[in-house]
C-alpha cells in the first residue's frame, strides 16, 4: 500500500479584491445568500493561497457584492510529496533491491534505490517536489465555481449572453495588491478592471481602486457607499434609535425588516414622517404590518405599546431637500392605509359566522376536504377533549367554530400574517367576549420557537385542538416530515403541543386520549390505522429534543424519564431537576449499577421486566418468604416491603424529592445483595424466588424513570 504526505513552504503575499457590480439584487437574505456565501465559497476554492481562509471579509449592497482576502499568495507553496513504498524488510535481499523495490523506484522516476528515505515505520519513501499553482491560473475558475454554488432559486440571462446570474452584471474588479489580474479571462462576460462605480445618484464617474485595503474607504468617501452589510445595518439601527428616542417613542419590532432595509440602500439616511391620526382607529397590527410589508417603514410606539402616527423610514440619498422626500412617502403611506381602512370597515359589516360559511370554497387539502370541513373536525375534537382543560364542551364547540373564520376576510386576504389577530378584533366587535376572542388569536400560539403560550384555559384548549387536527390529518395521509421538508409545519405543531403540555396539567385525560379523540374525528377519510401511535412517538421525539437542546437537561436523564413513554408532561421538569441531582451523587452509584445489572440478568435469560403499565405475571412476581435464605436477601425484601407503598404514593403525588430519598435507602442493601448472593442458584426454587425479588425491586425502583439509562 502506498500513501502520500506533504510538506509546504510560505511565499510572499498581498491582498486580493473581487467585486461584482450588478443591477439591484433581491433584498431577502442578501447578506447570507449572496455576500457571505460567495466569500466563503471562494475562500474554500483558494485555500492553498490564503493564509487565513476561515473568516473571509465580505461586502454586499443592493448593487454590488464581493470579498477581500488578506495575505494571499500569488503562487501556491510548492509541495514535497512523499510517496510510501514497499516494506524495507521484504524489499532487500542481501542488501540488493528486490523486483518490487525496483518497480517502485521506476514508477517514481528514481534511478538509485538508495535515494529513497527509510523511516522508522519500516517503509521506503520517495520524495517528489510539485510546484504550486499560480493564482492567476486558478482564480477565474474558482470565482465561477463560487458563483455557481450560491443558493439562488432563479437565475436569469440578459441580452444575447449565454451565462446566468440572478441579476445582470455590469462590472468586475479583480485586484492583487495594486495590480489588476486575470485580464486574459472573462467571468460572466466581463474582463477584470481596477475601477468601479459608486452610488447611482450621489457619485459620478469611475472610482479607480488603489488597492484592496483601500477599497472600503474609497467607496465610502468617493462612491458614497457603505459596502459592509453589518456596518451599514448598525449605522441604520443607531440612527433609528436616536430618532425614536428624540421623539420619546420606541420602534416596533418586525423580524427581518432591518435586514431587508439594509439590503435596499447603499447610503442610508433616516427620516421621520407622519400619517393622518384618523387611521389610528384601525387595529394597530394592520397599520404596523402595512407600513413594514408595503413600504419598509418602521412604526413607532409610545411607552404603553400604542401606535403613534409618526414613523421612520430609510432613504437611499442624502437630499438637500429632505422634506420633499418625507412628503412623498407620507402621501404614499396614506394611500396604503386608506386601503387597510377599507378592508377593515368592509369586514366589520359582517358577523364572523358569515365568513365561516365562505370556508366551504377554500380547500385545505384535497384528501382532507375544505376549511369548513376542517372546522367541523375542530369542533368535534374540541368538544371531546374540553373536560381535560376544565372547559364545557358546548363552549369549546362554539369557539372552535370561529377559529378559522377570518381566513376569508378582506384584511387577512391582504395580510395573511394577521390571521387570528383579525379574528380577535372582529369577535370583540361583535360582542363574542374576551375569552373567545383571545382564544381565536391564541390558537396559533406558539407560532415559532420561543413564542408565548396561550394564557387562558380556553385558548390553551383551542391551541391544542388545532395542532392535534393538523398532526393527525397531515400525518394520516402520509405527508410525514422528511429531512428539511415539513410543508405543513408538523414539527412546529408537535413542539407547540410539547411546550403547552409541559405547562398544563390535564384533568382526567392524557396525551394518548387526546390523540385518539382527534383521530376519531377523521372518520371516513381513510387515515392510516396507526396514525395516533406514530404521532405520539413523533411528539416524544420533539419533547426529548426540546428538553435537551432548549432547557439544557442532561440527555441520559431525559432518556431515562421518557423511556416509560409518559402520557402527561406537566411533571417532567420537576422530575428531571431532582433526577439530575440524584444521578450525579456518587453515593447513588451502587443503586444505579445494581439496577443496570438486574436489567442485564433478565435480558440475558429472556425474562420480561415489569415496566410502567406492562402486563404483570403475578406468578413470576410471587416471593416465598421461606425461600429467602441469606440475610442480604431478607434485608432487601424487608426494605422493599416497607417502602414500596410510600414510593408509589410519591410517584402519584409527583413528590420527587421524597421519591429519590426513598430510593437512596436501597444503595447499601442492594450492593450487599449482589456482593453476597448468587441470583442464578443451582436450586431452581431459590433461583426463581430471587428473580422474583429482583423483578419486584426493579418494578418499584423504575416507576418514574428508567434508571439503567443513567449508567
């Protein structure tokens, strides 16, 4: 067998700049999808040339993207290749080369075998020097490869060109130090140059780039462009905060808006405008969303969280007459808000029940029917599981009827993000009460990781109902999440149920009861028969992941607690808190090791363990006092008899501190038992009796969690 090893040498280096000038790039995900990813892709292609390729410096604006690398070599270091040959011991015969050694040196282009290196590992090695590649030979193809690997959904062609990119490209700068390189190559139809162009309006003519290290400052001073995305974003945010503070207001948080605005401007200037205060009669969520979605404006709130009629926006120009820009933006916004006002007032002319009827024309899924049929299922599920949440079934059914009503309203048609929110406003307007209206909005909670939970029993019931219907229905028709694909948000729904049930004590029903109730509401739709059981396991997987990754419980403790397939979750945090302390205590290792040993003995001898709600073989568990021979087994039996009822009571009451204190009493007796007693005694009656003792002990010790998972 032959192998290759390398030795390298360093070369003189300089900085490298690559900049593409384009038409306006798509703003969503601009920093990650184009700026950072292009730089990282190119860095990966040029690893042999770059001294520190780990964190490349990238820049991206609406009209340009690229990167700057420091300490880049014009030529790769030469490589000394050491090729491993045959074993020394078998390659020499009376200090003369064997045919295998002669064949090896011939393949390496070496005439004398004594030129080979003999190493302590017992092999011959042949050395060959490979000259490093030139940067100018490698860079054009490296850039092409980096571009092709960008996560761009749709590329385009322009003019009569055959190459593709997300937007037309007009200029390319490639500079190594103060020199333009790769001028004999074309990339996207462009030949590299040493000049670029700045801001469309505030900069005029070509900007000659002196060298890569001066690029950022030249673009700022000559081009009126802040090329660094993160610095531009920080600059915008600081100016927004200053303006809001000067007005005595605060900025309404809209996820992603700041990044999107940063991706739309090259020279940001924050301005303040205002709209007609009469629009404040419209629900503020509508106004805030309209400003953010349609105009990319930042809404302002007072210290009570109420919307102000002032707003902030970011212009892409430092105008001599900013008041003209402000008036224009105010005019456009007033038109947008007039539309929102029309939608709201039109919707208020109807009861929510009228919108429910329209759901019959909205397809939920072709195998599950319309949204109206879905509402009927939600009503059935809610009324069946209502007692578990201390809600009357008729109230649950009536509330579930309205949950999806706002899907057919004008406002939600324009702003789908407001589903639930508008249902709450319209329910309040028609006198449906705070509990019902809040439940309509909060049945979507939690909408994302870390989102708030429903805050009333009725809202909690509606949230669980909606998620159960989604999980059972979509899973039941075979649309199970795979990899990153989860079109219907089943992982999110399962995690929502996990978070709700961790904080909710169910009355008289458990999770399996809820799943079976949901499954029964799909009668006639041919869901797979084991849907409820599979969804239960899916929820347990999300529960395990959540407890470990979010709440930071030890993985072995979580596995221990979930081993017995709990069907209620409200006690799990308190159980895990005490279990983790118990498992870390060195004094409890005798018990944990012995418990593991019991499990191994039973599995080795094909003896079923009694765990959780498993069927009990009373004969196998029967212990005969007269067959307890040694003091150790008598002591263990007596301790078990005295404490087993107390242990069971602790489990029923979720009194985990006392539960584990009782378990700790078994540390020394169980260690003494295994030290002095032979379980698999030759006398079959004694053996059977000792096995029964251990089975009883195992069943008592593992009522709350599987202790063998801890070791």
